[in-house]
C-alpha cells in the first residue's frame, strides 16, 4: 500500500531550509514553504498541513507572533520551532505558546526526521485517545437508555442500525416513553455527534413564530424583525435537528418542511436568497398521524417522507420486566443528585410498580422514584399510584406544572449550590412556570389574554413559554 503523504509547511524566510529538507528526507514527506508569517498563516488554512516548521527570526512577523496567531485558530497542526544561534532564549516562550519541539539551526536532516516522526506520533496518539474518550462518552450516554425487555432490545438494535445513516427517523410512542432519549441516542451514535443537536418543540412555539424560528428571517420581514436572524435549521447545520411533536406542525409549514427535506435548502422568512444546509432530521410525535391525515391536519406526502424508518416505543405497561431495571437506574441517579443513600425498594413495592398501568410511562416512574429518594420513604408510592390512577395522564410532555400526578412540588432540599441567588432563582422560576401554566390553561391557551392577566408583554410571555417548554395539553 502506498504510504500516505505527510504535508509539512516550512515557514522560513530562508528558502534553502525547505529545499534541504525535501532533498534529504524520504519522499513520503511533502514540503511546502512560505516566506513569511502572513503567507504561512494563510497556507495553514488553504493547505491544511500535518505539521509546521516555524523559524523564530524572520522579516516582518516573528515566529512567536505567528505561533500566537495560529493558536487563535480553532485547531492547528503541531509546530516545531527552528532557531538560529542566539535564539535559545525564546525556547521558554515557544514552549509556553505550545510549540511541540525545538530544533537548532544548522541542523542535521536525520535529526530533523527523528523530531518530525516523534511529534507526528505523539499527535496520532493524542487524537486516538481523544477519539476513544469520545466514543466512550457517547456509549456512556447511550448506556443510560435502560431496558432489556424483548421490545426494547428490538428498539436498541434498530437504533444501532440506523443511527449512522442519513435516514429520516420518525419516533412514535405515548408520552413519557423516551422519544427524546432515542432522538439524542441516534445523534450520539452517529458521525454527527460532535455537531449540534437542535431540539425544536413544534407544539411549544406559537404557530406564527414557528416558521421564523425554524428557517430564520430577514430584517424587516415582519414587525419586530430588527435584524437578520438564523433559523434553527441553519444553526443545526452539519448536525441533527429534532422536530418534537411534529404532529402539531401547522399545515402551511408542513409543505415548506417537505421542500427542505427534498432539497436541503430553503429561504428565510422575508428573504430571497436560497440557503443550503446539511441537516439530519429526526421527528417525534405521540399523535396518531394516520388519523391526523384523515382529518386533513397532516400532509400524507410529508408523512411518507418522514417515515423512512419508524421507531416505535412501546408503553411501559407492555414491558413490565423493565420496571426493576428502571427503578434501580433512577434510584442511583437521584441518590447521586441529592447526595442520598436510599437503598433498594422492597419486593412488594416492585411488584406493585410492575403491575401499574403507567399512563405517564417512564417519566411518571422517574418522578415517583425521585420523590421516594427525596423523602426517603417508599411508602409514598402507594399514595402516588392511587392518586395517579384517578386521573388520566395524557401528553404531559414538557412537564407543565400540575399536569402530571406525582409532579407535586418537591420540598426544597438545600444540597449542592447554596448561593442565595441560585436557590431563590430556582424557586422563582418554578413558581413562574407554575403560574404561567395555570393562567394559560385557564384562558384556554389564549396567549394575549394570558399576558394581560399576568401583566407582562405578549412577547415576553412567548419567550417564557418557550423557555419553560410549556405546551397545551391536548
Ligand atoms: N429507556 C429509558 N431509560 C432511562 N430513562 C428513560 C428511558 N425512557 C425515558 N426515560 C426518561 O423518562 C423521561 C421521559 O422521556 P422522554 O422525554 O424521552 O419522553 P417522550 O417520549 O419524549 O415524552 P413526551 O411525548 O411527553 O415528550 C426522561 O427523563 C427520560 O430520561
Ligand atoms: Mg418528548
């Protein structure tokens, strides 16, 4: 197999240096040269060398100044400094600026080769290590996706098969079954994991703002559009966009979305210029889309386009054998979070949990275990189950306060960050969210009326709805 070329940029005002090296070193090293710092810095971007040899003393910008500039780049190749006699006092400065090695001129080419190989090898090890760490990290995140039951094993196998593809995935399942966790897992296990994951809750963003939110807008497109703004699709470029509650997307927008899916391009609201993006799309819904199509609320062509792969998450009541695993997982999670040591639940309690019908699915179970840990009392489970059983729980996504049984406010536990500002801030935010949600429900989600009652501006109400991820319970 042909050895891959290693490209080395020599930045030195003496052209002999690069010439001597390319004559003296094996041909798998390709030397390119720049005569001064400015040209050198440009070539780092245009040529993307694997390594840089940088002279300390040059006309114009000195080697150290060049190194400082290179450090400002998002990433740069390793740099070996070349020093003439009398430059040794700059060694310390170079090391501080992150130079990998230091070679004295005049040099012996063999010696240079050894240094170059050493630095390249260290770089390779470093990036392998980083890659391994990164893989471990995403595996770890995925490890938090619990479930060994037959249906969950099938779901996991499907996730692993389709994660690293460009297929558009539609995730379906009742509220609280883990649709968001699946969407994040798909992203984490894909080649896009280091790029943005952008979640957009189509139900939480007011209809008239959703288009601008997704596709951005140009200055003057509507009242209040004071400057150009990128939409979520642009921000998510190279990454993944997760369109949550896609079933609630207004019809007009559905056609624009279809067009984006087909062409990977769009125009901003009020704009003329076509913008291209490279975005993987994942959608989720707990609505019955076939029914919505029948009622003329969802486009069938969009449905087929979104539906390249469907991952269906079974409700928790259909996989009771996952309950004990989930219980342990959440016990560990909340013990760690609240610095508690609440031990395992009794087998009677576990049985009770396995037999429950879980209208709010895993979110509801998680909430219960959280309260058990905080109050250090598994006795409350009976009480929670009984009160939950009396109320139908449907679509509590976003966890709007008061919507889910078992979501009663927790007593504040003064653990962790004890700054007055942050503890009080948290309480205020909770209270604010609860009140806004209450008023919205009272006004049937009439946002103008709600803003009036709350005595805040319409716009700031919209922001708060977004921040708190509130949405109308269907
Ligand atoms: N398999 C799982 N393992 C561990 N935690 C899970 C699992 N499934 C769900 N959860 C947890 O349950 C909660 C609800 O999950 P998620 O938000 O993904 O549900 P959802 O299907 O998006 O619900 P909704 O339709 O209401 O938005 C989250 O805190 C999530 O971390
Ligand atoms: Mg969700």
